[in-house]
């Protein structure tokens, strides 16, 4: 199957709600409309019929640092390299925008994906829970 990857392509809040639900997540309707203006860009992956099967958002600090957020691939389409391609394209677009670094954080069970498949490397980082 051909997958159509696009940078900053139109994507609707309803599509992202459905994609998040496909993972068992609890989406917040209106989320995408609220955060889109703060993004450097985003990647979409679509089936030939136009259905959204993958997404990754890239936020940034306006200069050197980009942040990979919310990457998702519909569960029935996983393990086909779609997520890896979303990240590869997102990194290339962040580089083209002048960013020097692409950051990501993730749960431990995703280490293999980010380190082995996508080329991230471990770093020291800190985190404060604000909840």
C-alpha cells in the first residue's frame, strides 16, 4: 500500500480525535485547533483513499530546538515503517527550518523504536511534574 506523507497538510481535529481513540487514548476535542498555531509543523500519513493513519507534531522554541510530540500510527497499520517515516520526514523538515536539535521523550517500552528505528540517542534530561 502506498502511504502519502505530507508536511503541514490539512488535518482536522475530528481526524486526530479518531486516531487517538484508535490507540485507546482519551482525546480532547478542540485540542488540535488550539495547539496548531504553536507548531513548527506536523506530518500526516494517509492511505490512498485519504484516511489518516499517522500523525506527528513538531513544536519548537523559535530557534534551534524542535520537539517531536504526539506521534501516532493507527494500530492496524503499525510495524510497517510508517512511524519511522513520519519521524524521518519531521526531522528533515525541522532541519530545513534551521533547527539544530530534535528532542523526544517517551515511555520505556518505546526505546527500541526511537533509538534503533529512528536514530535518537540517549541524553540526560530532567523533568518536573506540574500536576
